[in-house]
């Protein structure tokens, strides 16, 4: 029992090491590379692109197409998005988030979709089925537009893409952008001018080059996810795609590709039955949805709908699109702590206007709430120290008879009314909060590039000058000196002595906001410890020395 603090510190060390691994995996999340859309358009071939098109629900038949127009890329700019659309297929092949910097202090907007050092991340959509133009074996349709650049000037901006096949069927693929919004409406209007009925089927999908995790490089999770009427949120990684292609039918649902801080997702018509599918070809993972086949009678028209979200992990915005889409902000198994913790942080930030101060305030709230347990912890540790002479006497009395020694020790604890585990509870209760705050830093866009002051300009990144880790180590060392030492084994004492150094090294790579939380927690613990020990010494208990 006397080594309980050693086990707790070892446990904390293990947790910190695991968190350290997870955090360093996140450091390369910022995708490097410049736009290569023009080169992509020039180098791609119809054969390559056609492999992305999913199979129809019915047997495909040859679809004739009109003479293809010259392929190009159009640019759409709103107050929050800068998007490039390839007229071949009408795919979104690049998207920058104008309100989010690529890196801290950078004037370059964050590039969410595009080409990154040979890796691709794009959003695709089209019409397959018996008469869908994207089902043509010779290649996808090339749409025509009235202009090459579109600029949002009001509340909405409609970007129509037009295509007419050789039978005279008119297809208008319209993207509807909205001011201040990251969700884009897709409207597919099909005007059947022929004397025969036609059948088309809307598909929407996201394509991304595979990025397998390694122990110290990639982020915690970069991969696909989906939701159905029965499964609100399920991850489907590149490895899952490699093992088996997903094929699920559901009413409504959604698909998404997830990464740190950002997400892109298709949300189809929730009244329809949709098929969720995946594929993995040439290192490119695809997750997509196919809607129900739509039969359009002769000389009539129909409109098919879907919504595409490309932006930050904003829980309110995501939930507004689909009741389960906010689950893509994945806090892991501690979501029930992380979510209210973030809401409290946002509330305090709204009052103080500084994320660093909000973290300090959260720490004070947590430590104040745990004070009764903290008092019990230090009281128990002090009593344990006072029992050391009796403990030593029991060891000498029973020698190597561990069973009798253990029985005698527990009897001594009972008579002295000492709980040998009393020092564990506050630390055990703080660990879930610490872990939950860690995932808040990984998932919450609000804390990306959050500033505090002085040299701490990004609380989601490591301290550039290692000041906080060093101060944390110093506070941990001071805590050890002030606490009553109950450990008598020289090896364990030496281990405890080096513990602050080890933790300081680990905390170098942690987000500075997380280190700030633990540092302030240590400082408050020291203050509480001094107050508690002073009260105990006034009662005649020898706590230190």
C-alpha cells in the first residue's frame, strides 16, 4: 500500500505517453502542397475517371452523349469558400476555407480539397442508371457554363452547369452557395424532351487517397464514416475498404470523410432509400451514396437533390443538416465529458474573451469541485506517513510472512481509521477530465489556433519555447517536496525523483493549452496542500519534516 503513489504516477505516465503518441500523430495533419487542379485536368483520362463511377442499380446500357465541349475549371468564391469545379463531371476538385488559415499566422486559406503532394481529395457527383450521362462508357459528360468565375454578392449564388445529350435530354447541374455557410445544395434538373421515358440515378461520393496511420506521423483518424437509420455513426477506414466493400441500404443517412478539425459530407434526400457503398482502387478510397432510380416520363422533367458540407467541425451546423452528422466531431468514449466541457469553455470564453483564461477558469472550477476529495487525499497521506514507524515494526515482526503482514497492516488501518486508497481518488477523477480536454483540443475547431498571450499564440500547438513544460516539471517537483513521503524503497524514491523530468519531456509535444491546464492544476494543488497541512499541524499532527 505504501507504493500507491508510485503506481498512480506510473499510470499517469503511461496515459501521458499514449496521449503523446496520439498528439504527435496529429502534427502532420496540416496538408502540404499547392493546388494542382489545372495539371490534374490535363493529365486525367476518361478511362481513369470512369472507374470512379459506381454501378447502377439496374444493368447499364450504352448511353449516347453529345459532342463533348472543351474541358475547363470554373471558380466560385463566397465569403467563406473558394471552390473550383471541373466542368467534366461537375466535380468539386478544390476547396479553400477562407476563414481558416492554412497554418497559424499564415495568410493562405486552409486547403481542404485538392491535390496534395500526389494525394487527392475531391467530391464527385453525377447521374447513372439506364440513361444517366455519367454511365456512358466513353467518359463522363462535359458541362457548359456561361462564365468561368462566380462571385457571391447576395445571400445565395447559383452556379448552373448544362449538358445536352444527342437525344436532346437536357441536364442542369446546379450548385447553390449561401453566404456564411459551408453547406452547398446540389440540384440536378433533368428535362426529358424525348418521346420515350428515361431513368436516371443520382450518386454522390467523396474520393481520397489512402493515408495509413503510422505510430508517430498521421492523425488519430483520417478516413470515411457514415450514418444510417440504424447506425447513427460508424467509421469505415481505408483498411476496412480493403477488406470488404461496404454495401448498405438505408432511408436517408449520410457519408463523410473525417480529419482533424474538418469534415466533408454528403447528406442526401432523407425521404429516399439510399445505398451506401465504398471502394478502394489504386490507393484511392471512395465512400458514396446512390439514390433511388428516378423514372422521368416523356416530355416531362424532374429534380434530384443532395447537400454537400465542406468545412470545420461545427456541431451546430452539422446537426442542422442531419441529426447524427454532429457525431463526426468524435470525442471518443469520453464524449459525455468532452461535449459539456467544450460548452463550458465556450461560455467562459464569451465572458473573458481569451481561451487561455477560459482554460484557467475551467481548472479553478474543477479543483474547487474536487477540494473535499483533495483534502481527504492529503489527510490520508499525512496519516500514512505518521504510521510509518508502526508499519516498519510490523515488517520486522512478521518478516517474510506476507499474508500475516497484510492482515496486520489492514487491521492497523482499520483501528487508525486510515483509507490507504484515499490519495488515489482525486487523481483518478481528474484523469477523465484531462483526457476529455485532450480530445477537445483534437476535435474542436474553436480551439484551433486559439491565442492566450505573450509567446502562447496557439494553444492547440506545443509551446514553442518549452516554458510551460518546464514550469510544469518545476511544479511537480515542488509538489513532491511538500507531500509527506511514504515510500521507503530507494529504487522507488529514485524513480519519483526523476518523474518531473520525464513528464516535462513528454509534455513538450502536448498542446500548450493542455499543459496550461495541468500546470495551473498543480499550482492550485500546492496552494490547497499548504492550507490543509497548516490546519493539520495546528491540531498537533506532524505532517512534514
